[in-house]
C-alpha cells in the first residue's frame, strides 16, 4: 500500500473548510485577517485537545486549575514587562508598503514581496498588545489591554490559590484561555493568529530545586505528545541560547514540531526564576512569599512554566495524522482509489463512531437511532450517515478521523448484530448490538 503524508498546508486548509473543521472568520464579509472560526468538527477536536491537556495537568494531586479574566489591572502589564518590552521590530517597504518583522527577514535591505532593495525602513518597536477602553471615557486613564498570555492571571492569584487549595510548594496552577497578540505578520493558517487560546501551567518550586523540575517538565511534556500518537520524528527540542532567552528566563526549551512550513515552536518550557512573583510584589506592594511550615522558612518560589497553544497543538495534530493511501474500493471490485485519513488518536477524534444503515429503510434507521441513543447515554460521541454507498461513507469518515464505522444491515434485524469497520486496518468485525457500546469503549481505550 502506498502511503503519503501531508505535502503542504494548503491541502489541510481545503480539507478543514470542506469538512467543517475551520473557516475564515467573517467569511461572508471577505474575512478578517488571521482570525478563524472552528466549525462543528473543529469545535469537537478543539474540546478534545483541551481535555487531554487538562487531564494531563490536573488529574494529579499537585496541580489545580484556574480561569482568570481576560481584562486585568493595567499595572499587571507594567510589572510583567509587557508594556515596555512586548515588542517586535517592524519594518516597512517604501516601495510596496508591505510590513515585516525585521528579525524574520533573511536580507534586511530587500523586500520579500516586491523584491526591491534599499527601500526598507529602519526597524521600529511595535507593541503587540491590543488596547481597549474600560467604561464610558476613551482616555488614557481608561486604557486596558486584552491579555497577551494567560500566565499573569496565574501569578497574581498565587496567594489566593495556594491558601484556598492548601497546596504546598511544589505545586502548579493550570489555565486554558484566550490570548491576543497584534502580530505583525500572522500567517500559515492557524499557526500564528491574532486571537488564540493558550494552555499554560505554572509550577511553583523552591529555589535551588528549579533545574531538576525544569528537566522533569521537559520530559513530561515531550512524553505527552508520544502518548497521543504524535510521530516522534516530527518532534524535537530547541534550546534558547543566551541571545534568544526572554528577559524573565533562566533557561528555556521549545518543543518544536515539523510542520509542512518547517520546524516551528509548538510549546515552550521555561524556567522563569522568581522574576514574575518578585515583580508583582514590587508593583502591588503585597507580599507574595511562600511560608514553608516544615522548614520554617520564607521564600519567593521559582516558576517552571509549560506554555502551549491550543490552536497550534490542534494544527500539529491534524498535520501529524494526515495520510493518503492507495486502497481497493470498499464497495467491492478491483478499483484502486486514494483514501485520505486523519489517523487521530481516539481521544482526539471529533466523532468516535459513525452509525450507518445499509439502506434508508425505516426498520434499519430505527436500529441506528437506538444505537446512537445508547452511546449518547454513555457519553460516546457517535454520528449518523445514511447517504451514498457504504464505501463512500467510509471514505468520508476516514477523512475526518472517525475510528469506527458501524453498519446496520438486514441481517441485523434477525441476528441482532452489526458490522464494525476499523479506520486504520479497514478490517471488519461482527458484533452483537448489546455489546456495541462496551466494544466501542474498549477499542477507544486500548488504541
Ligand atoms: P513567537 O516567538 O513564535 O512569536 P512566542 O515564543 O512568543 O512565539 P510564547 O509566548 O512562548 O510564544 O507562547 C506560548 C505558546 O502559545 C506558543 O508555543 C504557541 O503554541 C502559542 N502561540 C503564541 N503566539 C501565538 C499566535 N500568534 N498564534 C497562535 N498560537 C500562538
């Protein structure tokens, strides 16, 4: 069997639109640059991405969750360094007016759009935070920012969470939420957008133990991707060297993914030292030290951060699971056809099983609806599809990554059994309707 991976991002963009994973935002108005809407399947997939991350973080006793507001006191962003330092160097082409991030240009004197040399402006620093106004007055006193990262909501709540959850250091706080960055050059579909969701976890540790925890979290996070079926060859670490390190970081590694656009950051793992809590102590005037009762000592904890983008993880999961295969038609005969498969791990698959009657006869439809109802009661997301040949329906489900297809035929009415066809092997089993939900659950659990 011939097997091909994803050759370019455009192929995936078309699939996403065609099948209802991701649409351009405000499409009927011509779209708005770098904003995307998740359609029915994309919404399910995104919920699943969040769920596997949230479970990896919070199904352990030393991490708790938080859901902080997007709008925060403006002084937060002064303390964090975002007002003064969250900038990218912006250059304009004097000929075609295109804009670029200076640090992403191969040749800083030549415009990549029109090719003209010597017309590029000097770089000027552009702050990436979106501003808006709080209340009725639109003056400088009422400026607030849409958060550019979720992490600060965690730092400012450190004492609230620590005291109410009665956690002892080392412990972590996890959060999923929207972040906004007025990126100069958003591009590559949902890889870099202006509105996106982050999944961040800040782990508070005793100074001196930070590098051990840093190594621990590097391993945890790379193992996470392997656990959910990501191809190990598409993942690697990239260490931030001295020049690349952010102002707050003592050490930083990115987990990079081999996207069709090349190796790019998927997630960051940072040792942020005591920078953030110390800054917030300074600017708020509140004591953010931790009192270690056993050792009878006080200190400002160090923070190990794991910071990932939900949209970017979703994009990587789609790229990683995409494959094209040449197979024999499943409608019988010798015809060879290409099937596109999203070979998602079942925990990610938007639909776990598709239920299909062999024909549109009411007695077969009735059995299908009974199966769907039983599955829904067990919280297993199944879908119903009755149009086209069975082979075509299999192809449709392959393309959206559905692990199982369940066909109800005329024999089902007498033997109370259905045919279950497996996405990856295309093999079929005959299973009793009574056992179907359990069978499905077992297959999803033991992928
Ligand atoms: P870059 O240098 O590429 O701009 P960054 O290093 O500033 O990115 P972080 O601040 O570490 O990124 O953000 C953490 C994670 O959030 C990233 O690994 C990525 O998954 C996600 N992310 C950051 N910016 C965007 C964006 N504009 N669109 C989508 N996801 C993003």
